[in-house]
């Protein structure tokens, strides 16, 4: 168990720390993080997910309860945080949407991939693919529509805004390339080994570069806690795994699939909400601070999640 935990967390801590140190020593300027992000989301991660899903059996891809649990497990915390932000904390709809995203969007592209690969092996790619589709097809378009309405730049109803955001999301390589891989896998089409090796050459860089970039992005963030940051971090690191655990029991999911879902939920908050906050100039400090607290706290919560996941049968 100690070896599994170290294999899952030590590389994550090392790569994030390396990126943080690079930014601190000005070896890499913090502004360069955007270039790394472009490489990750346009090349490394899509290719990693495409190559990974090709190795997964059709039966795993067609697992309805797994897909349903992932969708519900990601969107329920989003809805809960949005409702609390809007009706309890009296935030604007835009701030509440970003609070929901901060509380419910796991850092699958950064922390998730290395943790899942270390604990469950190559099968862990499926959780990243499905989770990425849920966020790209549901969470992000919905959040963007609310942000556009809040900014006063909306052109059309919320349904049309969500539709346009959905189309934009599907055009991204990180969405359509894994879908293509799933279609090939379901069709029983096998990719030649030389092509698989070519994909792996770039795809295997996704996890390391992502974590290094996360370290650069976290550099300079101030460690502070207020009611929003506390709620966001607790809901993400504790609430979402608890919700996913209940869904695993209710839907009768067992074995590796249960581990994948539970560990995905335990992954800390993604930087996506912080990026959108900066773009729309709202809720930026809270989103960035929540991501930092969630990432630091994940050293404990992911460790506990790995221990608990080993008891799933």
C-alpha cells in the first residue's frame, strides 16, 4: 500500500514542485504557462487519451452505470456550490457558476492521469476520457453561457448559448480525438504498433508537462481561507468523493470501475475555473486560492482515497 501511494503521489509532488521552483528561480516565466497549456490541451492530452482509449475493451466503454455515475458525481457538487453561492452567499450568477466549477471540476488533465495510471493502470484512462467529456459537453458550456449572460454580452437565450458553447467544445481535440478512439475501439479496429508507439511518444509527456505547468501556475498564489475558499475546497476534496461513493453503492459498481470513479472524484480542483475567472474578471482570487488549497490538501485526501479504493471489490 505504501508503494502504491508513493507511486501515485510522489511523482505528482515532484513535478509540481519542479514547476513551482522553475517559476520561482525565473528559469521559466509564469507567463509561459499559457504556452505549456496550449501544448497540453491541443496535443499531448488528446493524443494520450486517444491512445489510451484504443487499449480499452468495448465492454468498458459501453458501461452505462459508470458513465451515469461520472456525470452525476461531477454535476451534483457543481449544482450544490452554485446554489449555495447564489442563494446563501448572495453572489451573482457568474460568480456562482465559477464557484460551482471550482468545487466540481477535478484536475483530470494534471493530477488525475498520473494518479489513476499508478493505482489502476492503463484502464484509468477511461475515467479521464469520460470525465473530460462530461466537463466539456455539460459543465463548461453551461458555465460559459452563464458567464456570457452575466457579462452582458449574451446574444440569444441561455439554450442557444449553451448550444454554441457545446459546438465549440466538441471542436476541441481533447473532445473529438478521444471520441474517435472510442469509436475505433468499439468497431474492433486495431491501430498498428508503430502508430501506437508514435502516439505514446507525445501522449506520455502529458502527465509530466501538465504537473510541471500546474506548479508554474500555482507560483505566486497567496494561501488564504475565507468562507468561499473553505466551502469550495471541502466540497471538492471531501464532498465530491462522498457523493461518488454513494453513487457507486447505489448503482452497484464494483472492482476497477469503482476505484476509477472514486479516485477521479478525489482529484483536486482544476485550474480551468481560474482561467475562466481571469478571462471574465470575476471570482478570480477565490478560484485561484481554492485551487491552491485543494491541491495542497489533496496530498492527504488522495492518500486516504487510495487506501479506501483498495477495499473496493
